[in-house]
């Protein structure tokens, strides 16, 4: 049994879910990000829904004894992957959750009732700190941290490690980071000259070597997570990934030869091994 938490990238969540489904696994995604990208990525339009994760959180916070179980919010999608959909309304639920003393365990308690129906439950959490990220991490058997190839990667890593430490100190709960995914880590487009570099070349200026270049940041991040996270997967720049998300069709079905597939496949096999060896 595995849940995906942490600073999740929706793309990784959807592609890994597609591969697991292709292996014959029963897969559920719980979308707890108000942007609802995982919901949209599976062809479900939030505005067309009468109930979604927002209603679950609100009802669990205001009238937990009479509120419907999490299973009532599951939708089947054309991909064969089930989803508990999200909605922009979720932004408004955060304040309500603060009134609930059991707010950190709302999602975990809901999952307990449905976990035997699935081989894998992947939780797509928001990229920002708050109640829904903490609910996702506490509900997860293992968390997966996903990093884009940009200068904010180390800051994001530092923020999430602080949250993990706080959860341990305040709630006494250990968060297990099972894997880090480094997304688009070999993006060729980044080699294009910046406007500043073009001006420097035009006027024959020699830019000073400045620390903090993208490569140095990557090296630093890789070095740090290798000592702290057991599995690291690098995802190459994909050609059809965005089309896959737009069409709601997993890459393994739409473009199995895409350059990003080996990375996603390895990540999926690691997650599948957690099901067998699970906690």
C-alpha cells in the first residue's frame, strides 16, 4: 500500500499512475490541490461536479459523525484510474479546518476505510505549505518529493524538511520520504543565451563566474538528497508529456517511446515495490 505525498508534481503523479494501472494494479488518485490539475489531467472537469474533496474536508470538519465516507467522492475515469477530484473551492476550506482539533488526520482516517480496495493510492498535494500538504504527508506510507530543474529547488527542499521536522516535534509522527524525482533534469532548452549574456557578448564583456548557477544548484541538491533519501529518479525532458496531460491519456498508452518514459517507469517500479514490502 502506498500513498504519494510531499511536494508533488501532478505530471509525475499521473504518469506513474498510468504505468501502475498498465501493470494491472488498482489505482486511486486523491487530488488535494485546489488547482485540480490531476482532476483535469484525467478528463474530469471540476465545474461539472456536485461533490469533490472540498465537500469531504468541510463535512469532516463541521459534522464528522454524519458526513459521508471518502468512498462517496470517488469517480471512475476513462483511463481506468479512479480519482477523488479537487476544485478551486478547496482554497476556502483551510480556515474551516483550523477549527477542527483532528484536522491533521482527516485524510488518513478517510483512507483507512478504502485502502483495501486499491493497490496504490497516490495523493497529489498542493505545492504550498498548509493543511492539505500536511494531511497528505501524514496520510502517506511514503512521500515522494518532486523537483523541477530551477533555482527554487533547494529552497523547496529546505521548506519541506522543516515541515517534516515540525510534524515530528509537534505531532510525534515520522514522515518517510521514499523517493525524490528530479524532473526535466537534462532540459536542453536551458542552454539558450539569456538576454544579459547576449548583451555581454555583444559588447565583449566578460561576465564574472557567479556561484549559484543552475548546474551548481543541481549538484548541491543531488548531493544533499542522496544522503537523506533512499531512491532518486531522474526524469528526462519528454516530448509528449504535455499532450498526454491535455488529452487525459497516460504516456504509456499514448507515447510509450517518449524520452521521459524510462524515468517514470523506474519511479513506478519503486512505488510498486513498496506495495509488496509495505509498511
